[in-house]
């Protein structure tokens, strides 16, 4: 009887260990996936920063063209 109880306890412990192993593997997978998502998000944020910088540079160039056009119009007395 005692031997049967011991075997039953050992079997339950093995099942618990197997379940815990599955949970740990799943957590490791989730951690890797989350890290990949965070890296992707950082890349997107960096790309948005580059786009904002390019937009600012184009705006500066456009402002310069506007100023030059105004000076030309004044010299030609078009305005």
C-alpha cells in the first residue's frame, strides 16, 4: 500500500515538473517575442525621427525659396 502511494506521489510530481517545464519554455518564447517587438518598435521610432528631420530640412529649404522669390518679386516690382 505504502509503495503504491509513493509511486502515485512520484507520478504526480513528474506531471507537475513536466507542466512547469512547458510553462518555462512558453515564458522563454514569450520573452523572446516581446524583445523582438520592442526592437521593432525602437526601429520604427528611429525611422520616424529620421522622417521628421528630413521634413524639417525640406521646410527650411522651402522657406529659403520663399524668401528668394519675395526678393526677386520686389526687385522686378511684381509684388
